[in-house]
C-alpha cells in the first residue's frame, strides 16, 4: 500500500516580513487566514501552537464579579450597563474576606489565575484601595492575579503593580471601524491608552474581543490584526462568543457559525503564537466536540467555574469530565 505523503498545505497568508520575524499583520493577511480551508487553517494553527506550548495543557482561570451593575458606559452587549434594561441587581463592592474565600475555593478546584471584575467606567481613588487589598490577599494564596476595572487614570496602574497584580484585562472588544456600533460613551483609543498605562507599569496585558455582535469577517480579521500588532501582543487573549442577554441592545444578535468561531481562535493562535488564547464567554453553549476543536485550533486557556461576571459557564464537574476525555492537564 502506498504511503500518503504528509505535505504541508500552501499558505495563503504570511507575516509581512519575508524573514518571518515581523509582528505586524495586515487586515488582508489575517482575512486570508480566515479564507483558508478549515482543515488547513486548524492544522497550521496546531503546528504554531506546538512550537510554543504543550498541546495537552490548559491554563484555568476563575472570574469573580467583585462589584456588579450600575456601570455608566453603554456597551451594547453588557447587562451591567445602567443604560441597558437587563434584569440585573446592583451590588456594592464585595468585602475583601469574601473575595479571598472565593479565591481559595477556585484554587482548590484547580484554577491557577483568579480574575476580579468591577463594573466601573474606571476606578475612583477611594475604590482602588480595597481592590489593592484584594490583589495582595489573593496573591498571597499563590494564585496569579488579574483585575478588570475599566479605564485607568495616570498612576493607578503603578499602584496595582506595587500590590502584586500579574494581569490587567481590558478588551479591545471589536475592530476600530465597528466600535461605534457597540459602544459610544468612550472610544477604542481610550482602551488602548489604558493598555499603554498597564504596559508602562510592567503588568501583563489580557486583551481580546467579542464576536457575534453583527460584525463582518473583515471586522473580525481587523480585530485580530489590532491585537497582534500591539507592541507586544497581549499575554492573554480572551475570545468571547456573544451571549445575547435580554434587555441589552444586542439581545437579538444572530451570532456567528461555530466554524467561524473556530477560525477566529486559529487566527489568534497563528498571529499571536506565544499568547494564551482563552475560551471565554459563550463556552456554556459549546458542545464537548466544539470545545475540542477550539483546543485543536490553539486555544489553551479557559475560564473555569460556574459563572463569568453575570453569565453562566460550564460547571467544574462537567469540565473535569471533558479534560479526562481529552487527556488535558492543568497548567
């Protein structure tokens, strides 16, 4: 029987530097990745993934909303906006001891990073103090720490760094040209400015986006290009599949095809080879097979626990069963 030749498919997109060392990607190059046959795209993404990571390891993060609701921004996807009509009860900033108890529980269940989110446009100085205490206490448990607090003022990132913060999450959300259709109370440049403050303070960046909000494939490619071209690229890249929440402007969004989501994961892996690519919002609706395909396409991080801020997430027991089936080990 003749052996089947294991040839590499022709690549339709390469980094703009012919030596392969450049980090700049054009929108057209990323869009060309999306246009590859799916099997070729996933195969290429898996190759890139194995060059930089153990393909059978998954980083697990737990996300806790430490201050819920009442945000002044008008993000069209968010139930926490005071401008939207989602049925969400506002809650004050959690006491530090309750946050620490949740972090201990997350660590016991296998999480290595604990993320704390507060629904603010940006933290006031009086609010930042308790958050700094949370960071210090969670760090003392031996967990990596991450917060998402909105836009930062000058000097606030430095205070977070001094408290021991490892990661700051601030998503670009969507492509610059589509941004105004999602959010009008601030610009994407405002978010980029905060990422700059975080970088200056020496904190790792966690930044990704949301797909399924009515954007085009070109918009998705533009978002991936923007993220990849940040200097340096984010250490963590959450890929969120929109959870359409009743009472928000995007309650009736059509979403995207599962394979288009996989293409987005693969494009993120290829363009940001050393970043953790995280399955985030929307994972509760994904089948085991869908999640496995995303891992094959280069996702190697996930939110782990029963809730993501205000939306559901697969429970820990269900995830453990999946990890066992796939032979995945925690990082």
